[in-house]
């Protein structure tokens, strides 16, 4: 498994549009076989800051995700919403084990 935290800082007037685009991307992303989880969270004391928590089954899965139509749409839609370039950090899970990260079946549809 590979866990990626994508740190995003958006322009204040783009918060709602960014949330809408990111939630749409997340809904499609969790349908991909290579994605275990795709969480979108917003910072409480600075609503212009978000973290996308992307959990992949393999190290190849992020590249496959970036080839999907929903990712390309998200990337192009949010490009001008960024207050600064997004950054990412990669992690490997220690706890829980691989099965502990899965969404409940009803979330995947």
C-alpha cells in the first residue's frame, strides 16, 4: 500500500468550487480498483487549506489514477483555484493492517 497526502491551498473565493470538484473526483476515485480510500478534508482554522488522503493498493496505482477522465477533469478544473502549487508526501501504513483501511461496501456503491 501507498498513502499520499496532497496538501492544497486554494484562493479564498474558490473554496466552494474546489470542494465541489474534489468531492466529485473522490466519488469516482473510490470506484477505481487500485484505490483503497480517497478522503477529502478541510482545515478548521483556515478553510482555504485542504488535504487529499489517497490510499493506493500498489505503488503503480497513483499513475493509473492520473490517467482517468475524472482526475484529468479535476486537475484542469482546479488548476486556477490554487493559491500556491499543491505538494504531496508519501507514506507506508504501519497500523491498521491493509484490510483496516477499506471503506464500508455501501460507500463504494
